[in-house]
């Protein structure tokens, strides 16, 4: 997930590979004023960045740092596979992490992505306390309660807003049953929820553009770049998959 997010922040988000930790297997090439992406396996680095927060240092899963500005975007990824009755502990951790970094960096655009296993009732090896999907395809009450609590942590827009809220939060149930492993459980969160994964990255970009390029219009490095459609990386993706970029990637690249 960390590698996927880092790649997506470059290709879709328009952040430079060198601005992102962990570093994706990409490099930016400049040609006649255009920005081109090329695959570079040697550039890939899985190390994470430790940031000094307002209360303690914190190693963050994915970080975007802008030269002369500092950390501008972070994504924290959590995974829970069982003991869903203890999700309130995850809530405490999420609030603490968010507050810690926002105290030091009020302008930080912070996203929280939590993946839960879609353990089904009656599934072999799954205890009652570890069930998240009931026989009627509804989520367990503990999951529904966690969703309702977590949605109150989403939606921070301006630097003066509550430091305990994230700019974007997403919640996903991932199938664990044989034959469905890795698939996303489709009916949760509900379609009107602010925790829908489909809107997670768009929200991060929208808040970033409101907060940085808008307020620092003369600071060129604050702007997100657009990529040349003829970039070597994009040509390689089309050739390898035989598909257009959006279909192959599952999202829309930020192209000039």
C-alpha cells in the first residue's frame, strides 16, 4: 500500500518523485519545459521518514516534502485483521497522530487510510469476535460504530481548523475468504459516506491546492506538475498492458 500510494501521488497527484518518501521507482526528466516520467528501479527506496511533531517524533508511512516549505502531505495507513471490538484503541491512536503533526505543521494535508479484513460469519478459522461481515452482508455493529466515529475525524479544510481532524479519511473492508482474497467489499462504507475510498485522493489534492498554490501563488515549487503524455513510463504502461492509462492504472494521470 505504501508503494502504491507513493506512485499514485506522483502519477495522479503531480508531485515529484524526489519529494516523496518512500521514494517510488520513478524519476522526473525535463525536456523543453515538459515534465516526463521514467521508470527507474534503482531510485526506489522503501525507507520511511521520521517527522518531528509537536509532542513527539513520528515515522509516517508516506510523506510529501516540498523544498523550502517542509512536509505538505502525509498519508498514514493502518490495517486491522481481527479483534474488531478493540477498534476504539485505533481511534485513540489516530487522534493522537493527527494532533501531534498538526500542532507542529498546521498546514499539513494529512490523510488516514484504514483497511479492515472482511472476515465473514462462518468462515473457517474466524472466531465470533473477529467477524466483520454478517450472513446478511451487513457489517458487524462494531464496524458500523467505528465508521460513525471515524467520519467525525474527517473534513479538515483550513489551517485554523481543529488539529484533531484529518483532511481526508478512508475506510476499506478487504475480503479474506478463499476465492475472494484481496477484493474490496463493495457495499461499505455506504455511498454517501465521506470515508469512501473513491474520494480519498481527490480530497487530499483539493485541500492541498486550496492551501498551498492558492496562498503561495508566487512559490513555483508549491504547484503540482502535469506530466507529458509521451513520458517513457506511460509508454511502457501502455505497451505492457495494451490498455489506455486510465484503464491500466485505475485512476486518471495528471497529464498536460
